[in-house]
């Protein structure tokens, strides 16, 4: 069964479109004018709100898009539903209002096509440890020394820390795979990023990038999810301005037929710059992360990160090999932070008069020697959907909901200072 046949089958078995799908269509898709973007609008929606989304809900959005007269957007949802249910990449799909001849032609042209299981893809040019879903990323650990040590040590180079999610991009001339730090394959962040990666791979060959994916709001603030950035845009009175997915490139792990995990970090960074400059010329959604090598440059990096209230810096030995995981013996890659990240328990939700919001802020406490010690409130960092989930979880189990919070420190009284929600623990 190809994607076109899959969609036809689901349409025939479809029931009434649920109220929650209609609500999200009006409050998210229409409000942000995603329905006017065609398939790209579906990709944008799923990138912003689709984490952990089920097949039934994606089908609901496809049917809703068709019922509202937007078959091109529906295609994006049908493709995602097909992939979720079958584990296969969709090969072909036509809009619902296409002719019977078009449907028959699509079925015929894809009947004998080779299907690739998205859960176990193989890229012929790559060694086993660089295959999609098998790459163990090299993780920074908290620095055992002061920041000044890494600034003054010529063996360490510095890069700014970005507030996003680690993503490895495996690009071939035919398709791109995106892998998370936990080795799970994830969906494309945007059509623009996807097209630029494929176009570049068709020119220079298969390559593998190690980087950070984050989302920018209209105010320039960085966020881990598109939903969080979209919330900022909506609250700023600009709901139709879409969050920008930005892929910040740290380094390149495979380039010009060479496995760069076996060479020095400096070579990986140089290759990342070479590939990154090509990508940046094609799309503003790529950032070549700058590297600071001399003591003067590294001091400038630290001052800049601190003055802009950034998260911190990453320091890496420029002559180290790429070894997956965390190394707490040789410390080849470490991070220094201006912000603290804490795992805290929710102990209350403050009331609000704003319609549609279940609470105003989260009251949190830190577990110290078996006792919960209140440390203040968290009022930012969560999307509307995350707020609903926080309220739901707290109502079901009020004593055991734990969240990760980032704070710029603690006040003299031990309370959080400028804290924001990051994720569930």
C-alpha cells in the first residue's frame, strides 16, 4: 500500500472530526495562517506541536484540512500519518481532489518501488557507527575547573552554547535523516532546511553534521521548541509570523568520503565550516557556530555570552578524537554555564484570570535531605499545550511531578532568579 491508497482507506473509515482537532485548527493553524502554506504548513505544525503525537490525531488534521478546502496541507499530514503507522517513508501522494487517473498512475508508478523502513535506514557510504539511529554523540560534561582555565589553556577551543536540542543531520542526495541525542530518528524541522541539505549533498556528496536545533521567535529569543517560540509571537501580537527553525552547526563527522571521527577536532570543525558556509548561502536557517581559539578570542566569547544572558560556553580539546558519550576522566569536551539547571518538584499552581490558561505560574520546590524546600515560582518557558499537560499531571499526581528548570542563579534568600521551564524530567 502506498501513501495515496493509505489516505483513501482512512477517508472511507473516517468518523466525525473531533472537537479538539477543530479547536487546534482554529487556535493554532488558522491563527498562524499555516493553512495557507500548503504542505509546508503541515510540516511547520508538526515540527512545533507534533512531539509524541499519535497517528489518529495526525489523520484527524489531514481530514480537517481537506474538509476546510486545503488539500495541499492535508498531504503533509497524510505523509506523517503513513510514516507513523507503517514505519515507511511515503513514496507518493496526490491531493484528494485529483482525478482517478492521477491516483491510478501514482499507484502504478510506486507499486514496484523499493520501500525503506524508516526505523532501520542504511546509507551505503557511511560506516556502521555513523548510520542513522546509531550515532552516539560526544557529550559535554560540567567543567571541573573555572572558566578562566579554559580561556588560558591553548589546547581548548570555545564555542557558544545554544539553547536548543542536539540533532545530527545525515544528508544524502536523495533524503536527509535527523537523529536526536538519544539516537531516535525525528521528523524534519522545516522544508527549507531539508531542501538545502539535499541540494548540498547532491553537489558535494553525503555528509554528516553535528549541531543544535533551536527556534527563534519574532523578538529574537531562542527556544527549544517551535511551540514555545510561537507562543512568544502570539503574545507579541504577531501570530502569523512563524518561528524560525535554526540549525547551528558544531562540526562535521563525515565529509568527502572520510570518517572524521578518527581525526582531530580541529579537522571536524573546519569541515563543518566548509559545509556550513554552503548551507548558509542557501538558507538563513543555518548558522555556522563560530569557534574561538586564542585566549583573547575566548575571553571575548565569555564576555559576550554573559552580557547577552546566554546559557554558557562549550570548551573542547582541539586535538581530541570523536568518542561518543561523556568522558569524566580526560574531559575532552566540557561546558561552563551562567545559568543553573535544576530538577524540581511542582508543589502548586498559582491561579489566573486569563481565559484558556490553567494557571499563572508553577510553584516549585527542591528536595534536600528528603524534604521539599520551596524555591519560588516559574512563569515562563512553557507553551500553551505544555501548560495543559502540567496542569493535568499535577491534578492526577500532585506529589510526584518533576520538571527541569533553568535559572540565572538564586537570590540571597535562596529563591530562583529569572527561572524558566525547560522540560519534564
